[in-house]
C-alpha cells in the first residue's frame, strides 16, 4: 500500500512540475524527484516522465529512474521475502 501511495505522489509531483515548467513558475528541485524515487516512488515518476514527456532529455533522469525502479522492486521483494509475506 505504501509503495502505491509513494508512486502516486511521484506521479502527481511530476505532473505538477511539468505544468509549472510550462507556466514558468516555481519548480520542484531535481533532488526531490531522486529522493522520492530512491524511497519507492521511482515507478510513478518514470511513468509520468514518459506520459508527460517531462525530464526525458536529462540523461540522469532518462537512465536513473529506470535503475531506481529496478532497485525499488528488488528491495520490496527482499523485504517481503524477509518478513515472510506475499508481495502484492
């Protein structure tokens, strides 16, 4: 559940940042995206990047977010395995 919530937050944050970029308003710092991505929000950010064509020209987002998605999935799997639960 927390995984889905963090990804939803990442998705919305990316959407809002794209709108702010278009309107030339205050932007979300890039380190915020990477911190959220590191703490299980990478999939939502990556999907929003592709959907809204946002931050896709930055190599560190283009390659960094997919790597963080993989890291998120592996850590989620390992934690689930460690506590003996099922991954949903």
